[in-house]
């Protein structure tokens, strides 16, 4: 019933076809809300180099622009799905058509202000005083904010939380999920969560270690089977995955200094239909923001180079 072995991959691009093949080969039918999913229970996926996270895989549509936008959406503690519709026009359909989310606003859970500081700030302080602690946990699934568990509520967090362990001089990150769509959610979630992993490591000055993605229900949906076939077949035929381009290192001070400005520029560009405004990200003199801006400019056909 439960998987007892761990899938170990060097990068996210390597993991994508292997995770889909895992579900295809070892999954069992599960009826969920009247629909038959293919599902494996208790899947562990390790990525040994979490900084190698560009999800560029043969047979799969390019999603790097959406992944960047979603990560920055989390960092800005946004709840408005309208900000992401430029990159995923049907995103509201996954939340029952609603525009604002409260259960799935992971950024607010991670970075949001609380009586004694954000969970993120507490973990940073803990690791500064006691790097070997087992207490560094950030909870995402909240009993207070989840509302009903009945099917009509589409806004129940898939992510339970993050456990951070510093061992052998490296900061390791364990993501725990109640459920994950292997075709969509696994890709964008792992992209964002490995960036959070890198961000925390840089904040506390400890090298990035391994990333573990632990999922209780790892599943696929019938409508995605043709796309999954293409990805698995390309991998079996040895079509290269990944990209020679690597994302520049993420520097915490540069991220926090400009993330709110980014969304101001982004929404002005969308409102007036002039995505060239994103060119201003190059003026920040930050390799990471310049790289992200170029990806988004290319996505919008605004004449920038880069990998999506």
C-alpha cells in the first residue's frame, strides 16, 4: 500500500519524468470526488541539488514564467489569484472559481506577522542560536484558517509544512504534503519550495543541503494522461532534459528590497498592456532580478533572452 523506497534525483528536471513514471507504474486507482485518480501513497522524492530547479523537460510545456510569478506571489504574501492569471488563465478553476484564497496562501503562513514574529523569523532566530535544533518547523496547514473539509471547499492547503534540519554543515529541507498533483503541483511547488530552501540557507549563512519532497497522496488526473505520455516517452528515448542555464543565486536582501516593487511594476504593465516596463528590473543591478525579468519578458513576447 505505502511506498517504502525513496526516489533520488539530482535536479527538478530529472525528477519530473521519474515522478510521473513512478505514479504510472506503481499507482493504484482512487476515486476522489467522483473522479478516478492514479495514486501512490507516501512518496519520498529527494533532490540532491535543489538549486538546479529549472523545470525544462522534453514533452512538457514551458512553465518557468509561472513558477517565478508564483514564488514572488508567495513572497509578497498575496491572496489574489488574479495576479497569476496572466501565466495560468484557468487557475481559479482549481479553487472553485474564487479569486482570493486563504488556505492556500502559503506566503502569508510562512512570512505573515504573528504575535511573536513570523514563523520564518522564528526559524531564522532559532538556527542562529541552536543550528542543530529539531524544532525548526514552519506550519502551513492551519486548523484555524482551513474552513470546511467538505468537497465544496476548494481552498484547503495541500502543503502541511516544512521541517528544516542542519546536519553535516548543510541546511536540509523537508516538505510534507497531504496531497500533490504529480503533473502540475509537484513542478511548481518544488520550484518554489527549493527557492525558499535556498533563501533560508542564504539568510542564516549555511550551505544548501538536500531537499526532500514527502507526499502522502501523489496522484495524476485522467485529463493529463496524454501530456504525461509525451514526457515519459521522451525520457525513455533519452531526450535531454534540463537546461545549461542555471538560475543566479538568490540574495535575501535583494529579494526583500524589491518584491513589492515588482508587483507594482507588473500590475502597471498588465493594466496598460506594456510589458516592456519589466525592463526596469534590469536597473536593480541584481543578477537574480535581471534573470527573472528576462524570463517574464520573453514569456510576454517583449524581446528578452533566457530560458522559460
